RNA sequence: GGUCCCGUAGCUCAGCAGGAUAGAGCGUCGGAUUCCUAAUCCGAAGGCCACAGGUUCGAAUCCUGUCGGGACCGCCA
C-alpha cells in the first residue's frame, strides 16, 4: 500500500461527498491537491493542501474549508489526530501501526515493492545510445546510455510497456568513409605497406582489427573490384563489426536493447518517401528558399530552392530541409521516417535521449512527430549534458583526431559497471558533470555508491549473524519498532513507492539515486545510535524485539536492492 | 542575431506540475570506537535561492526583462 495515495484517495472521497451534499460548492474545477510528508516531522505524518487548493473556487477561506474536511478526516481509519495549520494545511497524524505494517508489505512484495501502474500498460519507446557505427562507444556515450536504460527500467516499474531501441545511423556519407578507412586497413592486412590512412578517413586503430577480419573472410577478392563493388561490401562488414563491439560494450553495462533500427533499411524500404509523402498530403512539404543562417560560419551559403518541411507550423523557428542538393534525403528526412516508424509500430509515446549538443534539433523533431500524431507531447526529448572526465582533479584530455579518446570499455575496466551507472545518476540530466576516477573509486562517505552499497552490506551482515539466523521472524510484532529513529527509517521505506511514482511521472531516474542516499543515511544513523545505546541494537536478548528489528533491516535491504535494480546496479552483500 | 540549458552555503549539488523555519555531502570547528562492519555516526557555524519587476492568500519554484556561464544555429550525422 502506498500510504500517501491511499489517504489522498480517502480525502478526495470526502470532498466529493461534501460537494454532493451541498456543503461545498465549487464554481470551478480545483487544481490537483497533494498528500505529502510534511517538511517538519513535528507537523505529523501527512500534510495536505486540499483546503488551500479548493478555497478559491469554493469561495471560502482555506481554514474554514479545512474545518469542514477535518471533521470527516478525523474518522478515517488509522488517523489519530488531525489539525489545521498555517495558511490552511491539514496535518494528519497516523497510528504508528499504519507505518509499521508496511514492513510486512515490503517483505511480502519483495522485488515488487515500488511497482505501480501509472503507465497503465501504455506502449512507450525509449530510444537511447544510437551512437554512430563508426567506432566503439566512448566515455561520453556512457551517461546517455545509462540515463536511458535506467529510465526504461523506471518506466517498466511504473507499468509502461517499454521498448528499448537503438537507431543505427548506417546511411549517409560517414559510413562510406568508414568503408574506405576499413579498406585501407584491409590492404594493410594483406601486406600492402604502401596503403596509408588518407586524410579524412578514420585513423582509429580499432579498424586494424576490422581490416584483418575482412581479409580473413574475403581474402584478396576485394582488391580486384571497382569501388562501387567493394565499398558496399566493406561498409556492411564494418558496420556489423562495429555494432558487435558496441553491443558487447553495452552488455558490460547491462544494457540490452529490444530493437536495433537501421536507417539504411528505412531508406531502402522507401519509408522516407512514404513519410514525406504523408506530410506532403497534409500540405506540410513545399519548395522554398531558406534564409542564410546567422551563425557566422556559413560563408559559402547560397540561397537555393529546396524541399522544405513546414516545421514552423508546430513551433520551430524556421522550416527545415528534407532533401540535399544531390537529391538524396537529409538526415532529418530519414529521422522523420524513423519516428513515424516508431509510432506505426504501436508506441503511444516516444522518448529520445540525446546529447545536449543536439538541443537545436529538438524543435524540428517534435514538430515532425506532432505533424503525425496531431498532439503536442507525443515525443519527449531528454537532453543529457556533458561529462568532464578527471583523474584526481586533473582533466583527461580527449581528442578524436589525436586518437586519445577514452573508450567506454576503458572506463568500465577502471571503475566497473555499478559505480559508473550509479554515479551517472547522481546529477540531474541537464547538469554538466565531473566524473573523477579517483573520487568515484574511494571507499568513503563522499562516494555515494559506496555509501549505499555499504548500507546494504551492513544490513546483510546483521542478517547473517548466528543469533539472527536462529530467530523466527515471521509474524513479528512490528509495534515494538517505536524509537523515533526507527520510525524515521520506516517512513522512508514506506515512501519508496511514492518516490518511484514521482520519478516515473517526471521521467527522472536520478531521483531514485538521491532517495537511496537518504535511505542509506537513515540506516547508518540508526546503526550508530545502536552503538551509543545498546538497547537500540538490532540484535538484542529480547527475541520478539529482535525479530521485529530484523524485519526492519531486511526491509531496508529489499528497498535498496529494488532501487538499485531500477538504476541497473547490483547490490553487494559483503564488503 | 536567434534558440535551448544553467546560476541555491566557501566548494559540489538536491529541491522546481507554487506551500509552513530553503536541504545534503565536502571543507571548517567540537564530539562518539570494550558494541550487529567507526569504510560509520552526532552536533555547531555557514544563505537577499544571480538581479529587477509581475502573477496570488503564498514564489527558489510560474511569467517578463537584465546580467553572468555553457551548448547549439548550413544539404554533416
């Protein structure tokens, strides 16, 4: 049971009744009210703003209105006290048993504690990573990958039917460059020492391996072909090889996509023609001339009539080109087709995780999706800001040209999946972030991953004790958990479903990471109180009390594991 | 020139579908170790929530403008 939504429902019922019997008359639909934990625990267990929210349309002062509500709220099951405070807050104090019983709920639900159904089975497509198949994933990809994957986990927990998807940009010029670069390495592999990586080709050494594989599979037969023949061969070989590497790296991050969509496939299927045709049928495609961009680096700009999408109809700043001068589709055009494809495969909602450097594309993409769905918010784009890599406060310089970029695989070798995943979620997505190797691998309070892991390991350590293992904890008398520090921990545990719901609604998995840090702090706090005051230790010579406390410890471990699961982090039982 | 993001304690950041006295960690200062993991905990000090207006019972949160930092702005992907 989610205590907050439970009482929210009860109070809503009360207001409905008061409206029905004429005690309250609303002239207007009131804004949604909330039941929340009060900021100050001395105000009680639940604080609600029902009266303040309804006051205006009821034509009453908040406090007068509250007085009506309070009469009925006082009779609700589990409510021991209710009062009106400040400008019109209604504060409820609950029977401690209401909280204590949640421990049974948590243990019974186990991995399902926190699961809700706000998604109502709606189909939602989360597209993330989608790195170009021209090289291995590098460190900069990690954050978007992790945020996307954790968001997908979170939405599943919230009852959405989630598709995890990767869009492969395997059309266009860059994969031809990849093909030529691999061809050079292929010639080298066959002993042609005169073959040199040309200007503009990808110099990365990772392609040496791909060239050798190509030589192994095809021998020297590509050498006798025209470029028009060998290029497609080398291209698809290289793309497949890169995608294998990328999938392997994602696997190390515990990311498993449901689907990889190929841009080339879409173009080949004529999906782009179809999609643009649809827009054209709606009068949204026309021949026009764009103004010169004002960026300053467009010296070679020439006004030219071209095929444009009327994205300004949907809030974009200018209309956008869908065809290039060589008569092929622009990237945007195939992206339009791709998003239509996602919609046609049955997704009600689309989420894209993009790097902050793609911010300028948000409006046009949303415009295109709106053009298809007729709705404004079918596409949600989460921009993920940059990560600065440091080691002991010193920035690690990365340059693609110099070949000194840090691969995702390198980072995983250094810090491991769990640290990387958790740390990437300790900041809001739109904030830039420093990722310091030295800092994230220290085992101290400053390192949040360690701190939460330690709380879990400590809990496990208690449950492992001989005295603990011996005790039958089923049916323990939870009312014995009455110390304020214990109650504070229980309240946190009980509020986990509410946290998941809020995070899911906001599409913000980082909230779970912050919640876990709070939870760990509450647990460590209780633990240390037991150091000072032996009567508060989990294992005591009172069997009934110990049984109750062991359930509390176990529930804490369950919630940490569930939170970790959303973040894709494995809990550690012993450190 | 335009669009988007950011500006909260000395530092790093939460909080933002408006709610009561604005929170946490680090750092500083002062404490706790015969005890289930002290890799931890407790306490103190520290704030014109960038600035100025507006919206209302109420604004860090919403709106407008200003200043400061960042990203982006072509048929690249």
